[in-house]
């Protein structure tokens, strides 16, 4: 099963913000208990690289990737630490090309026809759509999917357990991303049982 297959099977790709690498493994284990086996650790904090390494080395059942990757340096560091996929908020041809050359799954953020065309040109058919709630949500993606046959989106922004199902059921959605299943405050407070419950609730909302 490919990395992209794993993301689709999960349906939900948690966007995880970690201020302390010691919380990485307990967060991953809490998610696994809740039925989610993929996580995107964002490069918004200094703990990102060490957090990715901790999960990659200690949680073999968790597919860990890096999010908010803005530079080649971050991209290479993330892969070096064990990230199996790269997510960027925008489209960077250099990062995308490097990932493709090195067989690393990559989903850059693309919200305009021009950006989507650029992604397709480099061989991608799954792209991030961010922030989804600002750029028109499902209606925008539906209209973009019509001319770009075969393109699937991984939207983040404004998605939660209440509207998750309508996203998951749309044929042009590969998976959805979001941090609502792993709130930063709960991670910091060690509320890992709550994270397990939120993940289980999201999986149920998506697929039951």
C-alpha cells in the first residue's frame, strides 16, 4: 500500500503542532488507539524535526509526515528524520521536484487553476487545498475538479466532525486534514485520552 493509499484509507490526516518533542510519541499512540494511523507534524515549531524522528523510530504503525514545509532545508530535514510524506501550504516547484525524484509523497497547496496546472505538469494528481473555508470549500473544489479530470484534493481549514462526512463523500476528495482531532492545548496538557476519543469520533463520522 502506497503512502497516498494510507492517507485515503485513514480519511483524516491530523495536523499536529508540537511544542515539545516528548509529547510526540504519546500523541501518536493516542491517535492509533482512536483508529487513525497517519499524522502530519507541522514545521511551525522548533520541535518538529525531533518529533518526527521520535514517532518514526518508536511508532512503527504510525505513518508520519511533515507539514507546513516552506523550504528545501525543512523538506530534506524532515525526510532525514523519517517523514514519509511532505505537505506544503503553497506550491514550490523545487520542493515538489525533489520529492518526486526521491520517491517521497508530496502534496503542495494549490487553489488556483494555474497552480493546479503546475502540479499536474510535475506529475501530481493529489494536492492540498488550503485554507479550504476561505477559498470556497467543497463548491470550489467541485468546480476545479471538472476541468482537471483525475485530480483529487486534500483540504484543510474549516473542517470538523460536523461537516467531515460531506467532504469525505465527495468523489474529488482524497482525504481531509485538520487539527481538531489533536488540539494543541490538549497535547500540551497531556490529555491523550481526549485525543483518542476525538480521533475515534472523527473516524466514526467519516465512515459509519
